[in-house]
């Protein structure tokens, strides 16, 4: 440094008064705003819970009709199924026995129908033969009556001739031979008339007997047909029960879904499981059912929860950070606690406002069985109440401490 150069002046270490006053004013304003916000700003107070979507009218149970061992499991939780889809295949010895019984009943039904056809054919043949015989007897009776009328006229004429011949004989005009011959002819005609009358009576009796026999055979066939019909009705009723098994292969029975929908819960997840008649295998939510959210509320938040409060729904399948928050309304709260999966809480049901979620410009439906986190909005609190909450808890802890300490 040369002697002609002067040293650089040092910066003043103290800020100017106006800067100090401005900074102090800003800090005071921020503090005042913060104090006011503590009492003015009110934030929602919520009770957190988990939820599962379920149909309003519940799920349809899928049960097994017989004891057996699960051979196949064709579905998984939350899987969408169509009507008539085979969910489980169960190997069951009783099903094999029932299938053999069904085959026996099928054979009896076929035999019964054949027997009815044979009996009807036999009856129809006999009826036609009886009808022909009845017609023949009626024709024969008509001929006998015609012959009888002719013989009666002949007999009347012969008697008149015989009477005249006898008169001429007595008068000495005619011969005894002529009078005797006419008398014999009249007697012969009388015998023939009597024979014709007997034949006509026998024919009438035969017609009456044939009529009775035809009625008896008709009644006998009706009784046989009724008896076979009763047996067939019993076989059909039993076969209808057996057909409900929907068995298709040996001793295997297929358990099908009752409606198109979604598998909400599987109670049997793997083959080789032993099941008994009436055991619940799965629960299906039909696709046309309206959905609601079933919440499991913790006991600590029960005092604040009421029906009609709004609920935030955060779906696990649709993260709210990307797809937003969905809302519902609490409509029912259980009066007693329940335990699910080792967690104790109170069940609650909430109506959901929307059954779809917007995904890349498309509306995707929410499905039964979907889960997530819920927040029941029970009210609003100021920030100051949250600030003094630790102090209040400390005071309650000290007030409930052990006596004499």
C-alpha cells in the first residue's frame, strides 16, 4: 500500500433504526396474527376408522349341500364372477350315492312311462275289440228281431190256413192230410219263433255283459294309470331334489355363484379342506346391489360420533393423493362392540355419495369388498384447543394420580 492511498472505510455494525423498527413491527404483527388464528381458525375434528364396501342388503352366502372335501377353489377375494360360475368343486361320497340313486330313478321314470304306454295300448286294443263285438251283437240282434217279425207274420198266416183246412175237413170237403200238414207247419213256425226270441234275449244279455266288462276294464285301466302316475310323481319330486346338486362327474359336486357380482369374502381358500353340509364357503355381493361403507370405529371416538355426520372415504385402491377424497354420510351406529381380526370397535354404516372414481378421464366403479381409511367429521375445534390439549391431559393425569403420594 502506498502512502498516497487512503484505507477503505469499514461497514457500520449497527443496523439503521428504521430497519429495527420495521422488523419488530413485522414480528409483532405475525405474533398477533398467530394469536388471533389460534382462536379464530377452526379445523375439522375427526375420528379415524377403517371401512369396507358392502351391499346395503348384505351378501349372498354360498354354502355346500353335502359333506365332503374341497377339490378345487376357482376364485379369489374381490374377484368378479358371472352368474353360474363354478366357485368350488367338492368331492363327496354322499353325492356319488345320490347320483346312483338319480340314475335308478331315471330308469324307473323311463320304465314307468313305458308301462303306462303299454297299458294304454293294451286297453285301446281291447276297447276296439269290445267295440267291434258290441257292433256285431247289435247287428245280430237287429237280424234276429227282423227274422222274428217275419216268422210271426208267417205263423199268423199259417194258423189261418190251418184253421180253414180244418174247417173244410170237418165239412167233408178237404182231406185230413192237408189239415194236418198246415197244423204241423204252424207248430214248426211257433217253435222257430220261440227259438228266435231266446236268441234275441241271449244277445241282449251278451250286450249288457259286454257293456259292464268295458266299464270294468276302463276303471281298471284308470286305476293302473293313477297308481303309475303317483309313483312317477314321487320319483320326479325326488329327482328334482337330487338335480339341485348339479353333479356332473362321479362324486363331484359343483358349487356355483347365485348371481353375477363380486366375491366379498372367501371362507375356504385352498383345496383339501373338509367341509360339512351347510358350511359357508364364500360370500357374493350381487352386481345390482347398492353399496355402503361399513366402518369399524375405535372405542375412544364413540362419544363424539353421531348419525348424520359427514365421512371422508380414502380408498386403498384409489389413493386420495392422486384420485381425491370421497364423501359419505353416517346413517347407523352399532350399540354394541364387535371384534374383527383381533381389533375391537363399533360397527357403523355410511351412505356413499358416488359409486365411481375418475381415473384418467374415465369413471371406474367401486366394487364390494374394497377397503380404505375413513375419517368421521365430528365437529370443528380451534387451534388453541389443540395447543392446550397436552396441558389438559397433564392436569387430568395429575388429578387421577395415586392418593397419598
